[in-house]
């Protein structure tokens, strides 16, 4: 009954969902492209498989899925990989990673309306599906099971807050998750919370993000960008969210250390690049945008107070160019973003109090000496200054970051092992 009510609500709000696409396209035109796919229409998308299907809703999930996708392509050479998304930036990230690979096809997943989901499944007929992390849609899961397609929730995480919210639905939540063939959880805590919901098939496989290898080209570009700063230290503020930048800019203006570094400011959402650039200028800083930089010219050093990272797919470069990085979404209660990518290139990190999306990884990084937790933006700048003014401590944290990232690898192999009996 709950699913019927849910479906009726979807049918009512569907026109509003389409209007929302038009509204969001004002800043991000990609939202009005391929709209037919969101309605279950794939006439222009090739259907020749056989397909293994991975759903990665946006940028973070797409990057996290890369080790798994690479492993699936290598392990199942007779199959093609269908990569679905919900956001234009996720699709763009997938195109950057796999646009030249003829075995990978991208499209949008349809809205969670049964006949649209059935249309998607009928067109592609995937042999198995893997949903990344938290993207659980009731009709998608139910219709896929009814169609006989094995469906896995991969790299699954369930924070204590999400558990409390989900548990209110009682048996309906258990039924939803039990429609998955298996839930492959990141941590023991995640697995325990899924089991507490009543989920029967749960296995701990680890976090795929630890298996992401920094691209050599990104590291090389990072070294170039680092040289362009002309010997200045660089503090990154990466994947910042709306409401954080004013706090960061104000605290940065009162830098407590011996010499203020350059700030490499990278908003998470590209539609906010112009807004954040204007905000930094109004705060009295000189600003230079990555899109205007030619880092191949060493005779033109960067002198601006702030470099705005207004590009997609260059996070490895930004981290490699930085001495230390704050990871966004954690100064305000948004749950934080992925700190593993920074640690993988040896960049120590700073996190705020709100890290429930990456709770275990954050605690492990703190215990490993790769991360410092701060309560607010002023503490962030004080902690950064303390490390940047102490070369020995900075070198130690760099080493700790690399060690931390290396110790937790192996989730891809464990995930493949869990999938193998079904994929055969």
C-alpha cells in the first residue's frame, strides 16, 4: 500500500519534476538534455549488450564506481557496461572517464515510476545491476526484482541518522532492502545498521573509494600548478557547499600564521562557480580562475590571493598542488565529502564536525594522523597554520595520509567476489 501511495505521488509531482529540470537548466543547461531518458524513452540509445549495469547518481558516486567498472570490464570481456546517472555533472564525469571506451554506454535512469522503469529494463535487459551507495528507489528495486534481474546495493552506507529515519517505516523498509539480491556494506557499522532494519543478505566489502588510483596525468598537472604558485604554500578548500564559503573567506582574512598561503577554493557544484568568485572578490581578495590559467607557462606565476577551481575532473590536480586541504560539507551539517582522494595523493586533510556521510573513514584518518577535526572556520585556519608553519609535522602528516589510503584498499576485489556467483 505504501508503494502504491508513493507511485501515485510520483505521478502527481511528475510535471513539477520536469519544471524543476527547466529551472535548474538556467545555470546548468545539461538538465534539459536527454529528457526522454528520464521518462523511460531510449529509442536513440543502442541496446546491444549483454549489459552489466552500474548506477552512479552524480559525481562522487561515479568516481567511486571507477575501480569497480574497470574490474568488471576486465573480468567480463564479453559484456558491455551500462552506466546510468541522475545529474548532468555525473554524466559529464562518466564521459571524462569512459567517453572513448566503446564498451561503456551512458544514459539517465528514469524517474521512479513503474512503467518507466519497466521500459528501461525492457530496452537494455541487463544481466545484473549495481546501485552505488545510497540511491535506493522503491519502484526501481521492486520492478527490477520482479523482472528477475539481480540487483546489488554496492559500497552501501547507512549513517546513524539515516538509519533512524529509515527505521520509522518498519517492515516496509525491510521489504525494500530485501528486494536487493545483496547489500554490500562499506563498514561493520553500516552492516550492523542494515541488519537492524531486517535486511537478511548483507556482506562487508569495504569502501571502493580507497581503490581509486590518482591519475598520473592529474598528478603531473598538479606539480605544474604547484610550481605556478612560485613557492607559496597552498591551502585547498575542496568540495565546499553553499553556506561554507563566507565562513572560510572571513576566517582566511584573519589568517593566524606567519605567512598566509594561497587559497585554492573549489566549490562542489559548477553552477556556483560565478557566485563564489564574486563572493571572494567582494570580500576583498584578488581572485584568479583556473579556467583562465595557463599553468604550462612557468614565467607567469600566480599572485592572486585565491585561485577558484572552476573546472570538472581535476580534483587530483588540485589536491596534488596543495600542502593541506579542508574537505567541504563538514563545517555545516551536510555530512561531509570524500577525504580519501586527498589522502591518496599524500595531502593531509581538515574536517569539520559534520562527517556523518564518511564517519568511519574520517575517524580512521584521524586515528592514523592524516586528518585533524575542527569545530569552526577559525579553528580550521588555526589548525592549518599550525601544520603549515611546522615542516616536520607537515611531512609526517603527508606520510600518514599515504599510509592511511594504502591500508584500506581491496574493496574492489571483495565486491567482485560477492558478485561473482550471480554474474556467472
